[in-house]
C-alpha cells in the first residue's frame, strides 16, 4: 500500500483527487494539507511514502516544502502537481528534489501510474519524456532571465560535481542526461542493467542527489556554454 499525503490549496482539486484515490486498491490517502507549511508537520505525523504536492500554495509553496522535505533523512518521495507543462517553477521543483511532476488535467489512471512510479523512486514520466520537458522548461526559464554570474556559477558547480565521478559513472551520468533508460544505457555501454542501476545509485550518493532527474539537470548545467 502506498501512503499518500495530498497538498493543494484548492478544495475542489483535493476533493477530485480524493475521489480518484479512493477507487485505487494500492494507494491510501493518509492526510491532506492546504499549504506547504502544513505538509511538514503532517509528514511527521503520518509518515507517508509520497507527497502529491501542488507547486503554487500560500504561506509556503510546494517548491520550498519539497526542498525542506528532501533535506531530511528518509524523506517521502514528492510528485509535483501543476496546471501548465511549462510552469516556470517546475525546473526549480525538480532541482529541489521532486521525483517528477504531473499535470492536473492528466487522466486519473495516468496520475495513479505516476504515483506508483514516483513511490518506487522512478521518474514520474519516462526518462525521455522527462528530459524533453526539462529541456523545454529550462529554455522557457532562460528566455526571460538574464544570464551571467549565476549561469557561470551553476556550470562550475555542476562540473565540480561530475568530477567526483569515476569514468564509467560519468558515462552513465551523461547517458542519464540524454534521457536514456537503464536498458538503453546498458546496451550502449555494454553493461548489464543491474550494473547500470548500481552506477546510478553510486552517482546519487556521490553527488548527494535524490533522483535521476537531478542527475540530468547536473549534466545539463555542466555542458552549458
């Protein structure tokens, strides 16, 4: 049973998602929150496996709540909810540690499938689709922002992070950054799938990241410019 905490400031959205989850045999809704600050205390009380988190909420938004949660040991997975695919906050949410995101108008069965994937530690979308969306969101984000010192700082930090990796780990990280699945990486680098999984796990530990989406973002930053 996947224990889920739902966080959204819109009562109608919470009601719809509550009804949807009620018809699912392997997902249990254990608590609801109307803002990010409330999420933190409810996580302590109910220990959910996953938080289904709205991006935009009052008092504390979903991004800050996700960042705070991911800094804790044994943090629940976080799956972000958003209205628009190119929401300017999505890339920040992924950097904060979210496992993935789903659109609020996604069909119910697909939201449930995303919950199952995120709870298992997998990206809520397939790696290739996730990478495509990340690239699109970053492009949108950069379009309206002045680059400069922040861009150079991010690039330097990302390159320093990747320098911590061994040569095979770096190859795996680059492949993750290209949106390739474990099976595709295994075929390309002549490894077994379990070996690829082991490398991904080592990369996450060495770089102090929480999921492969963050690996992709680190590779993206390192390769910019």
